[in-house]
C-alpha cells in the first residue's frame, strides 16, 4: 500500500535509488518544480498533463527558506512538509523532492529526467535546467496553463476580502 509520506524525500541521494530503478525498468521520468503554496485547479491540471508525458512524475518542491527568499517574508503560507504531503497525495505525482536552492538546477543535474516540464508562461530557453536535459538527450516541454488560476491571485483575492 502506497501512502503519501512514502513519496516524499528530503535527501536527493535516497530518492535517486528509486529514480534509477525506474529508469532501469524503462520508465520515462518527467520532472517539474514549484512552490505549490496553495493547491488549485491550475496546479492539478498542469501536473496531470505533465504526468501523461511519461511514466513517472518527479516534483521538485521549494523549501520554506527558498520560497521566503524568492517571494518575501510573508510566504510560504503553508510549511514545506504540509505542501509536500498535499502534493504527494496526488495520484499522478510519483515523488516529491524538497530542494533548498533558489532554482532546481542542481536537482535537475542529479535527477537527469527524460522530460523537463514547465508552464507555457516560460520560453523553453528560459526554463531552468533546459541545457542539462537537452545535453543528456532529453526533451523540454511546456504545458498550457489554465487561465486565471495562480496562488498570487488567490492570495490577493483573500486580502481584498479581509
């Protein structure tokens, strides 16, 4: 029986054993990343589409410290283990790896996914890690986002109603 907690890794070296096993078994590894501070329809749609590009979806999740540096001291709204547990509970997310850097570049270099995915608000040449994935023979793709859904928009809407 798989539980959400078993899909969460704080240590990339432990996660790598599972990823390498998947690769040896012929699975296509898809990688994406983000903060996922408030899970919303846009996230669910995006992650579901990402998972359909391969056999396993590995999600790099920014730690609390990383989010605070990127988005300011009022973020994240939820702590990293809460966010990780929510993300790992999604049936189309196979693994969640926490990373403390501002970008997932180092994580991508170690994971070496077959497919790197971000939303279509990014140009492929601006996606962190595109060079690593392409150098290793992988592909970089964008996925159309559901318009009107973002954590920032949700936070602003809540603030307006207070």
